[in-house]
C-alpha cells in the first residue's frame, strides 16, 4: 500500500533512519526537529552485523561505511589486574559467520552520513526549529515519534509509562589517540570489568580519537577506578573533559502505537548501553518499517505488524543489557568466578552468547 504522507518527530539517528525506511512506501516524509542546529556532542557507537544489515536495507550502508573503523578484536579485561580474560576476533571469519561486518564509528559521523542520504531523497524534507506535537501531526497522516528516551509523545499516549534512572552514571569522552599504554591493544574494542563499574574504549573518527566510556556508581571515573590496574588508571587520568549521562531505561511497554502514532527508537525502548545496541535497535526499527509497510493494507495493520516483530525482541534486549551491567560490575568471589569462566572459555563461545543479537533479520509475518 502507498501512504500519502508520513511525519516524523525527531531528527536523530532513529528519526532519519526511519525516514529512509518509510520513504519507498509513501508520497512525502516530513521530519521535524526541535533544535536549531544538530548538536554533535556524543561519542562512539558500535555497529554489529544486525546494524550493518539494517543500513544495507535502508540504502545507507555505502554512505556509512567510509566513516567506520573495523577493530580486529574485542578484548575483555580485568579492571583489577589488567589481565586479558577473553579475546574475540572480528575479522573475515566473524563477517562470514554473521553475514555482515562489525564496525565502530563516531555518533556524529553516523548522523551526518544519514543526513547525506536523507538529503538526496526527494521524498524527504527536514524542518529545523520545529516545535510540533504528535497529535497535531496525526491529523495529516501517520506519525513516527522518535523524540528520545524522555519522549513527551510517549508520556502523552501512555501516561503510565516510566523511565527508570539507575544509580549508574555514564561518563563519555573523546581524546587524541595515545601512542601506547602498556600492553593494551588500543586498536581493539576493550571492555574492562571492575567492581561497581566498567570501562569501554576503541578508536573512532578521521583522524582517529580514542572513544572512552566509563560507568560508575556516581563517582568521577578517576575516583571510582583509583585501585584499578595501572594501564586503566593511566587511560582515565589523561582525560580532561568527561560528559556525564544518567543510565536510564524505559519500562517495558506492551504497545507502541495509538491514534495513528508509533513510537520508535529510544522513545519506545530506550535502554542502558551495556550491550552497545542502542543505535542498532533504532536502525532495526527503520528496517522493519521498510519491510512491513508495503505488505500491509493500512496504517493500523502496518503498525501492528511492526509491534509483533519488534516489541518482544527489544524487551529481551533491554533485560539482557541490564543483566550485562550486573555481570560487568560484580565484586568479590562472584567476580573471581566470572573472570575464571571467561579465561577458560574460548572467545568463540563468548561470542556465541551474542549470536541471537547479531543474526537477527527482519522477518515480519
């Protein structure tokens, strides 16, 4: 079915990718962004095979690929001792296994690449400084609300909806690439496990910078990790400017659409970033819309098919992300048992636990 118009509230990664997803099935797509200019504050993000496949489906992969970096491995390390507990290879074997590559990128670069693809599509228009309400837009056709985890649209549609803010604080920073830090492979994705917190870092951008994410229980990173391995402390003490976010997630909603309005991205299923799947889930939303719209008889049927394909998966992803944080932050005997388990488990088996995420393909009913 061809839909006359679509309106999208929000011009972030979810909004732009969903514009690309619905454009082939509609006459015009209007994206409304509240900001005067896009704020490219942010840090890195990881694009697993599921995200890469979604971008391919949306026709955006060729624009995105040049701004990505291919890390050779993921290293899981003990934040206490500095020991490498597990190494997961991300090369050609990985790509063959999952049918798509693993990349990392700066969030701003991904957004800019999507803007470029959106700008080249004559069906899509973008309005900045646009203060509009989803209910008003719904009078003109179906609406996608991509207005983020603190979505006013979600709160209006589902007053009982709730964002839970955790004790965890997320600190992010981008820094010049160090020449060397001990035996740390800075070209890889590194995950450091530490009681009550964790650190992730990898290179992004052109020229490359080191993307650093530190999670604590509220303390400044250098304070929380003051007893960490020397190499980890060195990385953290070289950071001049941390940007802080609360760790938060949307309590699971059983439905995402009402009155011709569909929640997408973080507005529907925002979660903590401990499995590095926030951007990927938004891209999957867009790919799913791309698939369901031409098969549906009307908007209500399309939104129902979308929900059937997405709600359960995103709820599972949210629950597993919270569980991952608990595992990363273990202390005492439980942390010791975790580290021993990782040390004796082949990297391929550790990777296998993520297979349900990476092998996902949009297959609506």
